[in-house]
C-alpha cells in the first residue's frame, strides 16, 4: 500500500511540474504591462559602474537574463549580437543581465564578442527575473520593452531567430 501512495504522489508531482514548466515556458506576448520597475533598475556593469536601465528609455529594449554556465544562453547570444548590429541604429538596444560575478561575465562577453552592455546582477538577478515574470525561475529569460515603456513580450527559454525577427520588426 505504501508503494501505491508513493507512486500516486510521484505521478502527481511529475504532472504538476510538467504543467508548471509548460505554463512558464509559454510566451506571454498578450500580457503587455508597464516596464517601470525594470526601467527604474540600476545595476553595475562589468567594470563596477552603475548603469540605470532608464538610460535606454525610448528605445526598443531587449533585456536578457543569462549566465556563463547556461548553454541555451550561449546558443542564443550570436543572434542578439547580429540583431544589435543590424537594428541598433534604428533604436534597438540589447542589455544582458548576468546571473554571475563580474569577472566571469566580462570574460564571457569578450569571448563571445558581445556588442551590447552587460550588467551584473549576481545570483540576486534570478529573484529579480522572477519579479519581472520569470515564474519558473530559469534561464535564459528575455523581456522585450517597446518605445513607450511597455513590456510587449517575455520569453522563458531561448528566443528562436524567427521569433526575434518577428518581435523586433513589430516594435521598431
């Protein structure tokens, strides 16, 4: 009888976890909200200088939470580099928030050739991402903010190239 209870409990746990992951990984593009909390943040860059996210107000802002140990983060970053280069002059601004320490983030950014600002949130950035809609508290997590300061889309998990193109083209 004990084995039966454990099997039921385990099954319910697996179903609940799967449902939570599914709901968390769905895009949330229909839930536009005010990005004032995000734009009010100020985080240090890899050199330790405080950078307010509000300095990019009025641009299409893409804020990406990532970590050096996150393989999907590494895989999506080359398309961010390309998009920043291509659409930056039209008002697109990527900002990476590293869930890591400054030294690791700086080495990683140089290794990948990131052409956009890297801010350091440390491990507290995971909790910050949760307050901004990352219900599963996983990485990568990306927030798209339109020129008017509204969150137009959030993405848990890697942003696919076709998604990035579609979202950015609508916002520019």
